[in-house]
């Protein structure tokens, strides 16, 4: 037995074959043949053969991590008294594991706190001062070792607040206050702070007046008021008291920033929050800005301005940020810098590879990051220095094989790149890649590959039969060993052998070259011309070697046609291409390729598709005037049909997406036009559409937006009118001018008015362009006096024309008379009737009747608001007109009736009596606070209708006629002086017998008011 590699042995069998000494190495899976002389003279040849050929070794590989340890925080009071650090690697043969703590190997046998479970490290009963640190897992097998990323173990805790009593904070109302949190010792650093008021769970709401810093936990109150006394810090139950001094004048204070964000470093892709809060009275307003540019697009302001959030931070977000707090008494500013740095990231990394012995190989790692990462190397878990190749040094050796790690780190983190380098040496072999049989077309070109497995790189040569081949005008041996033959003929057909040799041995492999007939195009496609929407075809045929299959491939401008995706436009049959419903984008150069497994030939033709013009380009606007502009553009493609004319379209600020045609007519050979009849001081954009005999093309892209020059307005307000209003007022109304007719800045109205018989006009100016009325107040204006009014528009350029003159009247005087002889009478629990003598003044539009309950604070209600049965109400009446309400009358007192019965009658009988039905019910007993029963009302109506025939009766039954068709509903309710009570309901089907169990009964309670008072007896048409 000859041992060649760790954990691998092979059996040597020696045979005499043809007087040669040959040995076969076998491990039960594969067998290789080497020369006995080689074994004797150079035992490493056995190693090289194993490396190259044995499947077990060829399929082996070094560790690749699948699970690595992560940073762990172990709560000091955790009920689970262990920490598990994960580690798992894929490897063949399987990996073995060991662990390091602070770069020192852990003695798993000598410390009973540590246990290895698979690759995981379990720390039992962890001790803070012993087990805190940096852990790393090392996985290794025969191919080398890898170190996992480092992970820290820390103990998490949150101590209690100090038991020392805090001093109370005294402030005056209107001043600002700060309540300190002083959080207890803790790990990790991140805490969430909340405050409560007096007792849990009344959390203090945070708004523009109150702010809790999530950095310090302090509570800031910009302006204290009486609700801010006795605050208690929640989550840790530590108390701070806030008391107000005796009330006095509330002073105002300028803004004073107390929460100031520090210089901050953020990582690319991170989210950060900047805090800023100020004290002051009035409550300051917080504003944010970036001193060297706009705030990032990915920012958000919250907490009434106290928080500036920057999401997904990028390098361009770096800079100086300012928060400004301001109120009516003053302002304060704070600035700090945000620096953006980055975690290391690979821009060039390493990967596993095999390299020949003695060859040169460079492993390169490049990492980006801010600060610039430091790079170090590990080989098989131990640090190594990069080796620089020197002249006359041999290249790679077997000792260079192993697992390599490139580690890049800066203060923000560490990244790892892992790779296996395998140095191999073996004699040439064609076992896995022999020279193959090749086909070549007559007069064509062929390349025969020679790619043996060998290390170091072998020298290669070729022969055809017994003739050695050398480079010539037709034959070339490439650097990688491939053989190229140009312009092949039948004479080139035959066996070709590739010879490979290095210092470990030699080998050869033979392949056969067969020559076929060349493929030729026999029918080439021809140039074609179609219109958009038409169909056409292109022909293509070829002759080829009968022993080979042929296929046809079509391309358009070098891009293969996808017949599955574009089947609605392209279809092929053998070599023919059918183009259906041609579009402009189908124009171009079509190439037919006839190809066999050996060669291919092509033929091409052009397809011209004629159609409407393409869009014009570069629409520009110049020579801008009040009502016109000049456009220029560049011609678009005419798609093989001359452009006959252009259409100019425009849209303005008011029409938005509505494009309209300009009145300008433009010939097809023009590239400029003047657009007329535009509105002054209006923002426009323009586009151009070309037309030819085949149709109208797509519009151009819109021009840049431009605004026409200002001009004097020409449109006057319409619908001039007015009148009415409060006493001694003249109200003038109009319909404002639409914005497109403003024609300039500073648009407004001039109102002119005068009494009918005066000569001089009074004028006033209204600067609001949306104004619809003007009220002129003058104590000397007599009521109901005729005035003439007119209105015109103005802007910065001048005044427009007046509107038509309108006649209006000044306001009436408020009625001065008091309604007399006011009387009232309660009709029910919620209704009353009121009457009075009208006033003698003519300028009265109506009367207001107001009620108020004598048991409540007086307030005016609508008539239907007599909603308290059995109550005393005061009623007053006053006259009114457009100028206002007159004086009230004397109060009249009424007492509303008790409430109507709240319980419905109970229907106890339903009997058929010939052509009528008898409905019976029980008497309704009113409650103590309800009116006595005066009788019953029965509404007999068709189902689906709200009106019907109403009956009143003092009995507890009624006979109703049966209708032949349709369903009917009977509703019964008690009647009293307080109104109608709750209703009982039963349904009756037309011309059918009625049994007690056939009907359905529904009960309805009455609402808060009764709509009508009924005094007559007998049938009625509705309730």
C-alpha cells in the first residue's frame, strides 16, 4: 500500500505487459495507469494522477458556510441559562469545528461551560465577566479551514432609577419647562421613552407644545399651562413634579432651542432622525433646511416639526442641516453636520479555482466603503501576508493549496470573501474531453478543438494520418491547441490526431473530419414596398447536403424575429416569410439565413413601409406677444410619402389635457408658423402634427411652456345686480370674470354707483379677482332708494370697459313694530298653534316664532322643537326682512300635553265576516306620564303605499272591507290629547280567508313629534 494523500490510500498492482512494467492504482472506485519507472524515479506522479483522475478527490471541496454566528444579547435575568452560537458548513469530506473567543482557541474539554453540538457552540450558565467577547467558528477538512465572521456576546440589562427624590420644578404659566429623565444604566443603548400624567395609563400626548427626546428621554414643554402639573416618568416609574407659581400676567418669550441634534454620522441606506425642539411663548414653529441645497426627496417631518427623518440615506444627503424655531417674539437657529459613510462592500472578490503547478496566479480583492476599508488575508484560518512574485521564482506549489479568506473592515463592519485554491499536477489525459468527430462544408472553415486535462500546461501538436501538420496559408494551430483549416476540400477529409506532452507525461486523441456539400441560396428575397396595414411576403430557398437538416432563420435589422410573440404580424412557411398588417416599425432590412449543423448562408432584402408622417421634433417658441407667438420645429420622417400640411395645436393652463387646433394653416414644406388669437397673460404649450396622403401622424412632444404678454382686460363682469342687506347698506353683486380673461397681474374690479338722479358717480376698487359682491355702508343712505351701478375690470396694464348699467335699491330698515295680540294654544305633546295681528309696516318679509322652555336657560328653537311633553314654554313673535329682525312681542306661555301612549294596541282577533274582516284589539293602558286614551285610529292602506283610508273609533274593534286583489295593511294606534301612540300592524291578503296564524304583526313606536292634528271623525285618506 502506497499512501499518497491524507485519508486516501491506493493499491499498487504490477504486471508485465509486452515486456513493460505497468502499475494500476485502485481505490475501489477508479483505476489509473502509470509507468513503474515513473513511480520509482518520481513518487509524486502517483499524487498527480490521483489529483487529476480519482472521482473521490475530484468531487471533494473545502468548507462553505451555510450558517454563521450572529451578535447576541443575553438578558441578565433570562430563565434560559444558555447561549447558542450557530455554525454549519457544507464540505466534503464533512467539516470538523472549533471555536475562538477573542482570537484564542476555546478549550472545549477544559471548560464545562462550553459544549459543541454539531458545529454550534452552547454556553451553559453564562457568566458576564467570563463569556462576554468576540466569537468565531473555524470549520476545516482535508482541503483547508475557514473562519466564520465574528459575533459578539453581550449581557443586556436595565437597572432601576436612582431612589433619590427629585426636586420639584416651579415655573410660571407661559414659560417653558424641561423635566430631566436621567435614565439608569442599561445595555443596549437604544431605549424608548414615554411619560405619563399623574397615573397610568394616562400618557402625555405629544404635540407642538410637548416633546419627548428619544435620545435623552427628557420631557420638554415649550409653553406651560395649568394642565401640566405633576408629571410622572413611566416605564421606570420615576417621579418628577411640576408646579405652577401663583397665576399672574402671562408673558411672552422668544423661541429658545433646547433640543439640538449633534453632528451625525449615517450609513448609506440607513434611516436617521434629527431632533430639534424649542421653548417659547407663543409656541415656536420649527422649520428645517439643508444649507447647501434642497432637503432630500426622501425626507419626512413629524412630531409638529421636532423630528426630521431621512430615509435611505445616500452620499448626496451629506451636508449641514439647520433647524429654525420662530415665534412672534423672536427666532433661534441650530446647525449641525450630517456625514454619510458606508459599510464595506466588495467591488472585486475572489472565487474558488484550480491552477496548474508552477503557474502564476494573482488573488485580488477590492472593497469600497467610507472610511476606506483595510484588507487582510487568511489561509486555512491563519493570517498570511500577500506574496509578491519575484523573477526566477517558481510559481504555485502544492503548499499553496488551501482555503483563502479576504477580509475587508472599517469602523462600521467587516465582510468576508472565501475561496478555495487547488494546485494540480498531472500528465495529459483526454479521458474527459477527447478529440471529437467534426463536419465541415466544402470551401468552408473548420476548427477542431484539443483540450486535454494536464498540469502544467502541455505542448500540443497535430497530425493528419501519419503526416505532421504545421502552420500554413490554410492550416493554423492556435495557442490553445485548436486546429483551424480554411477553404476545406474533399482532400481534407480523414483522421486528425492531437498530441499533448508535459513534464509529467504524454497522451494523444484522434478524431475524424468529414466534408459535406456547401449550402447555397437558390431563391433570395427581393425588395418590397407596402403601405401601412397591407401584407406582403418574402421568399427564401437553398440547396444543401442531403445528409444534413436545414432550417431558415429570419432577422429584422439584425434582430431575430420572435414568431411566438409577434405572431399577429409574422408567419413563416419553410423558407417563406409572411408579413401581415405591416406597421411602420416593420420596415427595415430582412435577412434570411439558411443553416445546417455545418454551415450557413444569408440573403437580404429591404422592406419599405409607407405611412403617415412621424412626429416632428424640437418645437420651440419665440417672438412672444400679447395674442400671438411664433413656432419653429424640425421635420420628422415622412415615411416615404411627402408631408402635405401641418396642424398646430395648443393647450393652456385652463384647458389642461384638452388640445385644440390653432387657426393657423401651415404648408407641408414649412418649419415655422405664427399662432394667432391667443389670450394675453396665459400659459401655453404647443405641438405640431404632420399629415400626408396616407394619413395624420403622431403629434410632436409639447413645446416648453410659455406665457403670452399682458394686456388691458376687455371683458367686463356680468349679471350686475344687488340690493337688500342690512339697514343703511348698498349691496352690489356681479359674476366675476373668468381667469383666462384677466389678461395680466393685479387683477381686480372698479365699482361705480350713484343715486338715480345724481350726476356724479362714486367709485371703489376691489382687488380680489374672485370677489362677487361689494357692500357700501353709509349712515346717510335712505332705505329702499334707487341706485345705478356698473362694474369694470382692471389689471397692471390698465382698465377695461364698464358693464351694462343696472338698477338696484338700498337696503330696507329693520322692522320697528312689535306684533301684538299674540296668543297660543298647545295642540299635543309636541305641537302648538300661535296667532297674532300683523304689523302695519309694508317692508316685512315674514315672522319668526321662537320658543324656550321655562325650566332651561333660554334659547331659541324651531317650531318642531317642542320636544318635552308636559312642559311650560314661552313663545315670542317678531317681524323680519332682509335687513334683519324686528323687536320681539310679549311672551305667551303654553303647557304642552302629556306624551301619547308609548305602547301599541295588542291585536287579539281577526275574523272573516262575508266581504269584510273584523279586527279586534286590547285596550291600551297609558303610563303615569302619558295622556289618557280618547279613542283609536285605524289606517287601512294597500301594501307598498303610505296613504290609505283612515278611520277613528272609540271601540276596540272595527270591520273593514276585503279587497279582491292585492295585499293590504291595517295599522292601529291609540289617540290621545298628547297625540297618536305606537302602532300595531297586520297584513291582509285580498279575497282570502283569514286565520289568526296567517297574518304578521309588526309594532312601531311613534316618533318625537306628530305631523298632523286630526279633529274630524269617520274615514280619511291618510293619518
